[in-house]
């Protein structure tokens, strides 16, 4: 009788404490492994979403600039610029950013060009880097916002004609006042002593891309040579000896004028008359949205922010595209 009771109790006995601990431990390992896999998948998803966002923004900006550049035309006005590339910020500020890139120096530039609408009606467009909160303010490198400008100035009448166009986004060229008109619309120099807010392109603009670390525009000639500090100046086109006088008078400009170099950079490249680059190469380096938010949250200390960007160079997306132009008059 007693032996049967022992056998029955032995058969009904549950798990021991050691068995429970082993089971809980194994289950914890499985749960931790699943959580680590899930967390890694979530990080990869967030990273890919951020890359898609910055890819989409930069690609859209490049596509917009490419379409605009394909319609750029020389105005045919000597001493009147129709294509200009220049620095958006002072060169000494650019030189302070050498430590950010190991292979090349980040540059913040801008460019402006004329688009032919009809025979004597033209509009001006351009892209420039400025403060992310106010396009009338100059940005402080290394980060800026890319803006697009479309001319909104008053139309002008060619002397000798009685018809004045009333379209607000066009102006007339190829008259005696054409050079002065182009100087006012295209060649507003932000470093000539005037405040940036006085120039139309700083107020009539639309935001295109935030978090731009590098925006470089390089014109090329017909044989593929870039117009830079190494371009042979003796091979540049020569200004004609006889050029119709402009009213009001404007300073003489060479067909292709490469302004002085500072720190290995040209401060400005200007095309007038019938001169025009054959190709324009655009380089854009932008921060992904999440990285840009982290950058904005940092203290406004240049050393801290530069160190942050240097440590995250692998997360900066770079884009480059060369756009062919049609350098002929209409």
C-alpha cells in the first residue's frame, strides 16, 4: 500500500526549480535574439527611409536645375552678362571648411542665366545658397539652403520702340539699355558693399533643398576644359574693338571674364556677348533629414558642429551631373 502511494506521487511530480530556471533562461535568450533582430531591421528601415528622402530631394533639385539650364541662352549683348557663376559666401569663410572633406573642399556657389522667351523677351533664373530661415541673409558655412530665383522685375522698353510688354517676369534686351538691364538683373554682386536684401533674387525666390553642404557649379568649354583658375587666359575669346554704346553706360566686360582667384577658387565667372559654356557640371552634397535635425540640435559652436559633420561624412550624400547647353542665339 505504502509503495503504491510513493509511485503515484512520483508520477504526479512537476518541474524542479532548476528545470524552470533553465527553461526561463533559454526563453530569454530567444526573446533577446528576436528583439535584436527586430531592432536591427527597424534601424535599417529608418536609415533607408532617410536615404530615400535625401535622394529624392537632391535628385529633384538636380532635375529642376538641369531643365532650367537646358533653356539657357546667350543674350548677345556685349558688356551685358547672361551667365554668371560665383561664390554665395565670402571666400575666407569657404577656406575655413577644409577639414570637413579629406579629398575636396566644400564650396557654396550660385549661378544665374537668361532664358529666351521670344525674339527680344528674356527672363532670368538662378540658384543660390542662403540662410535657411531667410533668403535675404547670407548663410554661415558649412550648411546652407538652396533657393531658386525667377525674375520678377519690371519690363523695360527698347529705345525707339513704342510697345512695352506688360508681362511681369520678362524684360527686353538687345537695345542700348540691354547691358545695364542685364547687369541689374543678373550681375548683382553681394560683396560690392550693398546689402543682400537690396537684390531682387534674394526676395523673389523659392526654397529648393535644405542641408546643403556643398554646391559647386563648374562651366566647361567646347573641348571639355573647366573654366577655373588653371584655364589658359590667352585662349579666352576677345572683346570686339567696336561695341555699341550702352545707355546708361556700363563697365566693359570680356566675353568670358574669370575674376580673381582666392584660395584656389574663382570668385566669379561671367559670360557676355555670344560666349556661353558648352557644359555645366553641378555638384550637390546634402545631409539626410535625420542627420540635419541632429545638426540643428547641436550648440551653435563651429568646432562642435564641424566635428559632428566630420564624424558623419559617410552619411553625407553626394550628387553630380553634367548638363549640356545650347550656346547659340535665337
